[in-house]
């Protein structure tokens, strides 16, 4: 019983930390009733992450996430003792975020003609 009470408390704390827009989006998803029934806090965190990173909460988040992702990609470098495999995994994770945000990086055709 104590564990279930703690899970319920954790779930409610996570929901209370969300703003009203995010809370409404979460409650309107098809996954929410299952999360509440199981008191699945990790599932709730995953749902919040999905809503925020895809820009579903509002238009400002999308622009902010795209700018942050672009800066992170531009500053991506291999650390001194980081293996090549770890760096590759880091790059692939960053590429996946770019794909989710539909961030395209390339040269404009007019810039290419100017060169």
C-alpha cells in the first residue's frame, strides 16, 4: 500500500509541475487513462518529452527547440577520451532530434549560384 501511495504522489507531483496547456494536452491523449491506471510516472515523463520536443505544446517551443538543436549540432565535437562509437551514437541521437523537429540544414540555391 505504501508503494502505491508513493507512486500516486509522484504521478501527481509530475502533473502539478506541468503548465495548464501541457496538462490539457496530456489529459487529451489516448495514453493518459492507461498511465493513470498504472500510475506510470516514467510513461508520463515520456509523454511530456514527446509533447515538448515535437512542439505540440505551442509554437514558441518549436522555434526554441529548433534553435537549441541547431546550436547543439554546431557545437558537437568529440571529447578527449570519448570513443568513436560513443561520438557516433551522440551524432545519431542529434540527427534523430533534427528529423523529429523537421530541421533541414543545407545551402540555399541562391547562395550556391553566387559561389
